[in-house]
C-alpha cells in the first residue's frame, strides 16, 4: 500500500449511479459534477466514476472534470474498471471488478502511487486482491440491495467481521444497502469505511455525514 496515511481513517466512498448514457450525457454530466462538488465540500474521501453506459471519450471527459473539482482537496477520484482512462484523466486510481484486468497486472503497469480498489464478494477474492497489490477492497453485499441481488443473499455483519479479521490491517470497505440507519454497524464490525450509491447520491445525506464527521473529530480531540 502506497497511501498508508490516507487509508488510516474512516473512509466514505461515493459511487455514482451509473445512469449516464451517450444520449443524456450533457444533462447527466452537469448533475454528476454538481454532486461531486458537494461531496468534495463535504469531505467525502473517495469518489468512483461508475458510468458503464458511457463511451470511453465521455468517461474521460467526466473524470477529467471531476479531477479538477477535487484537485485542491483530500478527495480521491477513481474510475470504474478503466485504469487507462483514469491515468489519462489524471485521476487518483481505478476501481476493479471481477471482470477487470488482474490487480497484479495493474500494479505492475501503473505508477506506484496509483490507487487500486477491488470489488470482492468472498474472503478468497479479498485475499487475492490484497496479494495482487490492491490498496483496499470493497466487500459486498452486506445488507439487501437491488443493485447487488445477482450476488445472492446479503453477506451480513458476521461475514464482514470475519473478512476484516482475516485481512487484519488491510482496508475493507463495506457496500450494499448501507444508509443512515446502519453505517455505524459496519464500522463497529471492523470495516475501514463504507460505500454507497443511493445513500451518497443525495445532497441531504452528504450534509448529514459532514456534520457527523465534524462531531466525531471534535469528540476525538477531547478524549
């Protein structure tokens, strides 16, 4: 891991909704960039550009604009699957899926500071990602969610806790059905942070989390 200080904190990971297409790109681009501006100002740590319906040139354009927005902040911009587009857009890294180029190949071929996140659904996949040189993994789905239904039943908090214990100090970010009612539960069970699509693509929730983070920092300073 090349970014130990960054990952040594509770991480909040916003994933874009994936509703942009070549046909609606002009409108969706404005919406996504406005969301990213709010997320950056709210102190969100990681943002993944996950717009699978866009052609490469539009993903590059969107990622390049997002990088400009986050440039003077601590927010890291990642691009889903396409490490080449991420590098071309000067993004901070890539988020790999089970169908992506192997993690170890990306680690060998890209700059050492290039962040690599990997989606996983089992302990074995998470261990393989760590061995391959990933900086962190997402483990999902923790709770029921429509977007992760194809992966079967939710893993639950017990399995999340097991993965975190197996990987020890390696960052594991929880995903799947996470919202204001349960994000604290995944943190209490060992997760390094949480990711969300629906919950974090909402301006009110971003403001709520900003106040939560400030409250936590204030509490930590007075311990």
